C-alpha cells in the first residue's frame, strides 16, 4: 500500500512540475487517487496560476473542493471533476469569471450545485450519472448556459 501511495505522490509531483516548467495552461491530475486537493500544489504552481485555464481532477476520490481552489485558479475556463465523490461545491466557484465548462458527471450530487448559477460565463455543465431527480429553476438564471446534461434514471435530458 505504501508503494502505491508513493507512486501516486510521484505522479502528482511529476504532473505539477510539467505544468510549471512548461508554463502550460493545463493541470492534469486525473487518475491520481486524490482524496483531497493537495495543499502543497498551491505553492508549487503559484508562479503560473494565472495561466492555468484547464484543470482535470477526473477519476479521483475527491469528497470536497475547498474555497482556496477557486480563488487560486481564478482564470479557469474548463474544470473536469468527473468520477469523484463530490456532493457539493464551494460557493467561491461561482466567482470564476471565465469558467465556461464544468464536468461533474458521475459524482454524488442530489441537487443542482447552486454556486454554478453565479458563474457568469458558464456555457456547459455535465451532470450525467448523479443522483439529481429534478432540474432546479436556477438553470434559467445562468445567462450563457448552452447545454446541461443530466441523466435521471435512463433518460438523458438536455435543458
């Protein structure tokens, strides 16, 4: 078990270093067995946070995302959180002025994540495979929203 944890830590460190060294616009931490967003990453990427526009945290075991995430990555345009254990989002996510796309498929949401209603540039939300039983009226208040995917039972609804 310690060996697998060591490999996961090394994978995260390698991916963070690649982003920082290349000054890339993407931070890919998918499939890293993360149970929380590592606090050390905030320091490691501080020199390039304004240039990071895409983050993937897909297929981890995240149960929560902290407020610091949204305030640190304020230029975020795409966020992939598919395949985690999330059931809520920090309200600070709604303050991301450039967020256009968020993938929340295959998480544990029972209600529409309200912070997204405040995100002014949001165009696409994928909520497929969650436990949401009814679309909320908040969807009408999102000005740029072009497509929301929700799978309820075996139906896929495009709102």
